[in-house]
C-alpha cells in the first residue's frame, strides 16, 4: 500500500448514502447556496489582474486556485437526483 493510500484512504458509500448525498446536492436550497458561493468566486476571479499581483507566478497560482474552486462548485451544482441509478 502506498503512503498516500494511508494518508487518504478510499471511502466507500452504500447505495443509501449515495442516494442521500444526491438528494442533498439536488435540493433547491443547496443549489441556491452553491450558486451564491460560485458568484463570490467569480467576483474573485474577475478581480484578479496583473495590476493586483506584481508577481506573475502569484497571479497564475491565484487564478488556478479560484478556477479550481469554481470547478468544484460547478461539479457539485451539476448533481441531479436519480433514484433509479445504480452505484
């Protein structure tokens, strides 16, 4: 077993747990909350400019960080409840 497997062990979910997670993430209030978080990240992304950070590598790191958070929020927002899906 690799060191990373000890640090980050694989987590398995039952079918019931997966259905619960899908239900939570597809809830309209959760969708609204994720949309709110994404809008804040988009504002941060828009605020990044070469004038805000004098170091180009710091700008790239900041851009990648914000873009990564937006990607995670996008993926979470795309979850739809599908009771017939098998896990």
